[in-house]
């Protein structure tokens, strides 16, 4: 089963499952998990090939959805919040195993293929000579011309003591086209679904609404002012408030 971080205690309210994006981990959502975890249990997961979860030979959305289903079969029906890659995995889970989800929140992603590429970022991480570094700042220098915030995000997945990345970079690089795409999925999710996006992000546009509404009958849309794709890091209180309003209705 995926590595999980549990925040808060089980209650009469459904737990909230949080699913991070590409190159992330459960810990990325720690601030929001702690705040929401004051009155319900929050289950944050490390996705396959990320964090402290298992590595696999493939990184596809049906496999990721089954990983999430295994977690929910253990903990019970939950509200599910997925960001970016984790949002796509959560959508596939909702479409293939709808009985496991009460309410779905998809953060800044749509069920479509995207044209951007993360291969260059993987290659920058692979540039780091893991045997020679003694600090994250040295690793950041080896990654070259990355923005400081991007480098800091990637370095959260660097295990200095073990001299390894907690990211299966080879598989993520090989399956990047699959990660950027979205699989053919039959069926619809008829439960409540919130598509929460950053107002400054281009990942979810009005042109995507038809594709979303074709799969999610009760889709509603909300933007976080002043936030881009990393809305949970840029506007954590606003994201927490929007999620809390939705799951408490």
C-alpha cells in the first residue's frame, strides 16, 4: 500500500484523502492537512515512484487509481482532493471506483492532454552527482538554471543521507507522455465535484469545461485569486477555506 501520513483522528465525518502532484510528496500538503485535520482525519499519500512509496515499472493513471483504491478500501469511503498529476489519478479513481468517493476536489488540472514537458527538469535532477554532494545547496548548484522555488521543491525529494532521489526518475521520464495525457475512461462520476484552479494558471481554462462536464455531472468551478498552478503553496488558507466549504456542505 502507498505510504501514508495520517493527520487528526477518525471522526463521524468522512476522512479527506490528499493526493499530491508530479515530483511531490504527502508532506507538500502538510499545512492544509493539519488545519483540516482538526475536525476530521486527513490521509496524505506518497504516490507510486514518489516519496516513501514503492517504485514500479510503470506510471499510468489506472495503476495510480488502483493504488488510491487500496488506501480507501483500508480507510473507508472518503472525500478526495488531488492536485495536478494527483488530480488526474483522483479523476480516474472517481470514474472507475465511484463508490469509494463521497466528494471530489480536483486542484488545477483537467482531464485532457497537456503539451508542456517536464523532461528537462528530470534531466536537471539527474545532473546532480549524488556521491559528491554534502548539502542541498550543492545539489541546487548542480541542477543549473532553475528558479530558486522550483529547485527547493525538487530538493524536498532528495535524501542526502542515503544519497538518492526519492523519485523514480527513469520511469517518470520514460512515462512522461502518459503522465501529461489522460486515458480513455468510460463512465461518469455523478457525485459532487469541485474543480479548483489558480486564477493565474492556464491549466484549467473555459475551453476545458466541456471535457470536465462530460465526465463529472455535478462539476462546479472555483478560482483562487492571486494563485498559479501551485495554489496550495501560494494561497494555503484560501485553498483550505474552499476545500472546507465544499466538503462540509
